């Protein structure tokens, strides 16, 4: 199968109670594609500046993440600076410098235009629509992520994009904000008038999946060391869509299995800064963590 | 089997965004015993004032909740007044009038001294210790609940009580406060030096059970109408211990099943004010909700 992701590649500076990093590899498309690359090849569409050095390119190239759609423009790469306190559920943005991202117009290379799985990571919904317009054939699954900034500033375009995809990945505060419904079940019902399925990402509480046929609650792994939650949602998406692409199916059972794999990748992601831990996995370790998540919800002696 | 609960019987005044009630039946031992009464007989030890009228007694008597240990003293029944905003996870106490509870000294009637299941609901840890001293034979399971007030004011006695029980039921902020550990896994490890098992109650996120042999994550039911969360934790305990008493076992498998039943009772509790919904259930409806909770965590087409 083929996976296409359009999103950000960034250099992040992050401080948590457990340490800090400066200008480390980050961005939604980065976390997604590294996570998905354990399952299948990934075509990445994003933009970086001239400061994006060879060592960063190598990280992608070593993993068969295709960079033909990665534009390189004059100036600096998108940078995000954030800080977390002991409540690791909430990021405090200190500084966002769009840089190369400011005038980004995603262009799909010809051979990317028939993806079987498409992830529209958190970018301007107008760009998400622009990507959708370039896709030639209907993928097996299109999933979309977003954030509070777009809900506040481009709600109409965002809803237009949601109406064209198969699934929305969203966190609790975002779904409440987008639907103006405090109750999650009511909020989901509103989204499902636009789009057939929703995954609500709840951080350390796991996730909830809703479709017409199934409601599925997946626990998160209780972790003793959470170092940096940045990228957990995109790693979840990468593990989820990567798994679906590997098995080539999107029935309800495989969607649930995909959520387990997404949860596993997210749990590895938060155990270290940047993509450090994500780069040093193998399929067996991922499968072991999936088994651990399954055991969490299993009733047995 | 026989269940003994020692806790509070109260008259609650509660306001939520969905309505309000005044002097309605409440209290930890009330929610617990009504929930547990769907599974087995309950011996209740608590105290009320002269204002506790016949209609309230009838609620217990109609359900084979034995009131021989319910002391009736001069003055008023314990009253609690609270308010919830849209964040139903957090109660704001407006007023607590201990009244009859102020000088409460729990005394177990002779025939209550050999309980097979004992729930020490949220009361002064010194009273919890006093109850434990009156128990003649080792129960199959002793579980203890508490709250921030006792952690702040009687931590030493609380830990002494925890060391004498088999299981602690506690919420996330309480376990963090009690152990002075932000990370839940580390917090659980501390508690498990004192006591072999812990259930962390996480409200709308479900619960996490930890013992040496098993970690179990139980989802909460996504509910469209949550009216009043008061009593959810005690209803959980009542369903949990009620089920274990009914099956007469405390192996890991039945503990997990018990958690499902506790979750079901808690989910009914929050759908109406006071004990209104809890009074109108039957075993089939409870079993149906348990099946729904099981399905939430099940991977299938």
C-alpha cells in the first residue's frame, strides 16, 4: 500500500521538568512518517529551510521515507518552542516561527497522487483542501488532524475539509471547541454529521473511536517515565495508519487493531525527547507493547 | 456472603448545570449500600439525626439493607451542599455541616463482627481504624476510600489504616497528594508498599486497577447525559464489592469483573440526582450495561 502525509517538518526547542532540547527534529509529518515507516513506505510532503542539514535528511532517508515532496526553500525551517510543567497534558507555546512554512503550498509529485492512505496532519485547512484537490483516486482512508488555532481562525474551511475525509483525529478540548458541545457523545454526533468516524485522543487516558458500527475505548499504557509528550498525537496517527496500510484493510476490527498500534507508537514517543526513542524501535518491540495494551483491557486470572 | 459498610448517610443539596436538589438522600454509605444491594445483603453502620424521616428509612428497608448499626442521635443529619460547573469532574463544596456525624463513634452490632466483605467508606481514618479493631475474623476483602481532607489532616493515621486493608480506592489527585508523586505508576508503587492493591478512580476516563499480578484498565461508558456526579465513587465501590460478595471470590478475574459492575453502577448513578436512578434498576439492566462496557474494550468487526 502507499501512505501519503502532508504536514510540518520542524526544529523544536522543548523544556519539560525532565530536561530540555534545542532545535531537535520535530513537526507533525516527522513524527507521523517515522512511526508509519515501521509498517510501510511513506511519501512525505512538507517544507524546510536551508538550515535543514544533511543529518536531518539522513534520518528520513535511512527509513525509506520518500522526500521527493519535501520542498527546500530559502530561509529557516519552521521552529516551535514550548514548555511543559508537571501536567504534561498541556503544552505552553513560548514561540512559533513559521519561517519556511509561511508561504508553503503543498504540491504532490505526480507519483504521489494515488495514495491508498492519506494523513492530513495539522496544517491550515485551506492547504488540506488544496492537497485533497490534487488527489486523483479515492484513497482507502483519509484522516485529518487539526488544532485550536484553525478552529478559532478558519472554522468554515476546516469543516469543509472534514466533510471530504473519512476520519477526524482530535483531542478533547478541540472537539468541544469545534462543536461547541461540552458533552463528548453529543460532540461526536455533531462531527459524524460531517464525517463517518472520529478518534478522540485523550493523552494518558487513551483514546475513544466512534463510527456508525463501533465504539472502541483503547487505554494508554501507564508509563513510569514520561519525558516529553510532543508528537504523541502524530506518532499515534503514524502507527495507526501505518498498520492499516500494512494489512491493507480498514474494516472495524483492523481499525481497532490499528488504534492499538497507534497507542504503542505514542507511548514510545513520549518516553524521550524529539524522535529519539521512535528511531530505535523494531517491529517486535512494537508488537510487545501492543500485547501489553491488549492485556490491560483483558479480564483474566 | 455478608457485606459491611461504615460511612456517612447524609442529606445533600446539589446544583449542576442541569438542575438542583435540596436535602436529598446522599452520603458514601448510602450510595454504596443501595448499589451493593442489587447483589447481596448489606449491613450498614452510620449515624443520622432526628430529621431523618420515615421515607428515608423506607428506602433502605425496602432493599434489605440492615439498619441495626444505624445510630439515631439528637440533632440534624450530616448535610453537604455542593455545586458543579460544566467540568463535572470537580465538586465545589459550598457548605459541610457535620451535625450528627460530629461525635460519631462507629459500633458494630455483635452479628456484624464477622463480615466477609468490608468497605471503609470515606470517614476519619481514626474511625476506620476503630472499625477494624472491632472485626473478629479476617474478611475476604477490606477496601478503603478516603479524601483530600484526611490526607491533609490525618495522613499518619490514614497510612496506618491503609496498612491494615487489602485495597485502596482513590482518585487521581488524592493518590498524587497522598504519595507526593506526580507520576501515577510511581504513586501506585508507593501505595503498594503499604497495601497489596489499588483502584484509581478516574471519573469519565474509567479506572485503573493495580495488584502484584495484574494491571487492568476499565473504560467508563461514554454518556450523553451526565446530571450529577455525586456518589459515583461510592456507587462504584458498591457495585464492585456487591459483585464480589455475590460470587464469593476475590481472584484477579473476578476482581476485574467486579470493576465492570462497579463501573456500571457508577454510570447509572451520575445519570440523575441523588440516588434516583440507582433505586430503579434491576439485575438485567446492570448486566446489559456491563456488556456494553465489555464491548467498548473489545476488538471485533
